[in-house]
C-alpha cells in the first residue's frame, strides 16, 4: 500500500521516525512530506534512510513537469499527518496551502486520512483548537487521540504522541474492507480464574491472544465490537468499542448474557474453566493437614446456554482437541447448537504466537487454516463466518 506520511513540527517528531521504520518493515511503500520547520527538527535524510523513501520539503519542488504535491497526493492510498501540530491542524481545517504539507493535504481527496494531534495539554483543550479538530472529524478524518501523561513542556495532561502501534492499527481500520459493517460482535477471550481462597485460584494456560486478534480484526472489518476478557497480560486492543474484564466463569456468564440479545455474532474463544471450587475459603488456607481435597463443581456452560437461547445470533465456539477433530466438532456443533466451531490442536496452541485451526460449519469441515500469526488466522476465520451473516465472503 502507498502510505504518505505528513510530518509537522511537533516535538514528538522523533517518534514518527520509528513509525516510518515500522511502515517500511510492514512492506508499505512510503513517501514523506515535511514542513520546513519539521525539517529543522529532524533532518529529512533521517526519514529518507529509515523509511527507504523520498522526502519532500520544498514546496517549489517542480521538476520536468512533475509537481510534487499533486503527484504525491494522487499516488497515496492512505495519508497520515503525524505529529499534527495545532498550527497545521488549523491550516488544514481552513484550507490553507502555504507549504508542501498543507498543499499536499489539500490536494488529497480520498477518505483514508489519519490525524495524530500532539501538543501541550492547554493547547489541546483550547476551544478554538477543538473546533478545528471537530471540523476535521466531520470532514472524515480519523483522529488518533493523544494520550495523557508527561509532556515535553514539563506539564502533565492530554497531548502525548500515542503508540505507533495504535497509528498502524488506525491504518488497518481504515483500509480493511468493511465486511462486518453494521454488525455487533461479542468476543470472549482468555482464561478464567476460579478462586480457592483469597490468594489461590484454578486457571489454565490461555493467553487470550487469539480472542484479542479476533476482536481486533472484527473492528477492522467495521463491526461494533465488545471484548469480554478473562485475566490476561495483554493491553486492550485499540479501537474496540467496549472492553470488559472479568475474572471467573460466573462473571463471564453474567457479562455475556447481559449483551447477548443485542448482538449479531458471538465468538466464544475464552477458555472458560469447566470446574470451580465448591466453596471459597476466606483468607488464606493453612497447610495444617498432610492432604487437602478440593471439591469442584461444574461451571455453567455459557455457549450451551447461548445455543438454547439464540434467535438471530450466529454462534462460533472454539475447542481444543487432541484427536478425532471432525467427530468431536460435529458433536459439539449439534450439542451446543452452534453455527461454527474452530478446533485447535490442544498440544500446541495455548499461549503460542501462532495458530493452526480447523473450521467446521454445520455441514462439516469448511477449511483447515494453515499455521500463521493469530491476526491472519482471525482474518480467515471471520471471512468464513461473514458469509453466514449475509455479507460477502
Ligand atoms: N465454554 C463455555 N462455557 C463453559 C465452558 C466452555 O462457554 N463453561 C465454551 C468455550 O468458550 C468454547 C467451547 O465452549 O467456545 C468449548 O467447548 P467444550 O465442550 O468445553 O470443549 P473443550 O474445552 O474442548 O472441552 P472438552 O474437553 O469437554 O471437550
């Protein structure tokens, strides 16, 4: 994809150098335009070397009939202004064209455009600035909001340059076909914890990565996404609409049931604990006997209950199997009244960075998805599911 990085003179500009590097590593073709002031902060040759790309600073850059701002804006599939200073934002909002960046932005007429405002917190709260920002949002700009924290001026507040990972994700959100547009998707992820006493619990090795990948990709595909997650070490995926943390199977049950009626698709990826201690001890159990027997009772099977209650909802279950994939998949689809089941090989999947899965529908095996990173696998799983939601495949 052709990515046009437009750099204005925010002090966070050094972080944008890393963004250029990431975009290059991802295989994008890059071009950079910089305001003259930005070029005083970081030499254009740094961007050129790191991004492996041409950098344009001079608005008079007309060579042999080649007019930089019109050619570059035509070339780009997606345009990112980062960092975007209050001054540059004001100029864009009012149609100014007084340097190569503003000229190029004015000449760009596609809808894939991202703004990364970074500045002092008081500037960020200024109503004039907010009016300009609102104007750009209404004009279709995707704004990656700044973070709160320590600012270069020594103050603390909103205005920090966000993680480059978030900007990269914004590019995915803007450029992925919207196969789930208008759909509401509920994803569960991670393990659950069933408390024995105040400091001990029973859990499993699920990392949550597959569920987080599914939520991320559903968002990219245009769905409204709620992710309900058991305890994991992962940060909430960028841009999901609702993120709910739970601990136990019972809590997950409550949170899923609250939302079920209103959603179109449920993906139960969580490794919900099947058993929980019959009683929870207060405080910390003392080791005052040579043996300890824990009585476990079954948790409620959330997916089974969803299968009983479902009306319009499409249900996707996950299963970890070691043998008889097809037979077990068929059985679970029927028993739990599912539309799809995604089977993992239990011996290698939990906690891994990659996945290899078998997707079954009610008629049998739909596809064996080759081992790949979890985002790619999530993409393929959702592509298969989309067809059943009345979208394109
Ligand atoms: N599930 C659930 N509630 C539970 C247990 C499981 O909703 N209390 C869901 C999981 O999220 C998953 C599917 O059911 O989507 C897993 O089905 P299950 O029959 O538990 O399969 P396995 O975990 O593979 O267990 P088993 O060893 O019984 O085959």
